[in-house]
C-alpha cells in the first residue's frame, strides 16, 4: 500500500490546505500519515500555554482520526520553529517510519515563518530518507524508494507580497469538501483565535471559499486544492509524479497546457 505523509506547521494547517488530496488518495487505497511540527500552544487568547497545547493536541488527534490518518506528535512549541540539524533528525525519523511515496508540505514562500520552516525541514528530511550516514532521532533504518515532494498553496493563494501562485496540479475535492470541513471543525479552539488574530470570521467558511477559488482557477471543478511538484533532484526520478498519476481522473495539470 503506498503512503502519503503530510508535514505541516500547526494543528489545522493540514485540514486547510492538504486534506483534500489526502482524502482522494485514501479513496484509492493510499495509507495516510499526518504530523504538525508545532504544538499549537500559542494559538489562543484565553488559554495558558499548557492548556492550549493539550487541547490542540487532542483536536489534532481527532482530526487525523476523522480522515483515517496515522498521527505523529509535534516536536516544538509555536513560534520556536528552527531549521537546524536536531529538528531535521526528528522529521527524518517520521519520514522513515511513514515510508511515504508522497510528502505534502507547505509552500516554500508562505505568510509566516513557522510554515516556511516546516517546509524546509520537510524537504531536507525527505532528501535524507536514503542516507544511512544521516542518523534520525530516534535512529531508524533508511528506505530507498523514491519520495516526491509537493507544495501546498499558501493562504489566499498569494505570496506575502501579493503575487498570485498558480499550482501545477488542481485536485478536484468537490466530493470530499464537507469531509475536509468536518476535519477542520475538530479544531474548535481555533475559531475565536482566528477571528481575533487574523480576522478570518468563520474559519470553516474560509476553507470553503478558498477551495471554491481554486475551483474557479482550475476552470473545471467546483472545489479544488492546488499543488506544485518540487523538482526531482535527490528525491525521485525525473518523470515521477505520483500525485498526478494516482489522481489522474480528477486532476487538471497546468504544466501540460504550458508545454
């Protein structure tokens, strides 16, 4: 059974920008794996850090369970994401446990540093999956199968400077959008936080609106998720594109249109 590993920054990020592709892969027999690298402890205006971390850990476990994914615990507190060897070793261990054919992670350019750091850690750890001389933490055997990395859309589908990001692949999520919304609803603690900190009003409606925007951009689907494939060097074969291949019946590939 092939597996897909989603590596995100915070509890609720996977549900916002990655769960559609995961749910569609699960329908085709793929094994799902799920990790948020931050503990969510600073995502509240009403709870102290310890309470917030505990609440959000339980919410994330429930969200992962709702989509049928194996859950891995976080490795550092919110706003303490750091790109260093110690953290790469921890993420490498998760990759070696999950043995993914596909790694899903954030956009390399995103609206906040935690997202960009999670992306860097995911990419480097994926690169080391077949390096026996790079010890993971905990130390685990490497595996040599190819790993293909895909980057999600940033919030608003734009860079922090406002440039529109056009994905390589649009994945139709019309028939799983409500399951994706239900997974996000597991993170109930975030409604007040997002309303107060980012003005997102109803976070569930924000998800629907973002998905509908991607659908319009696809020119084909009512709701869609956007993905960009990272270049293959050091990860997989030059023609490997397992997300496209697995979901070929529900994909719009913009690279075909440009070639």
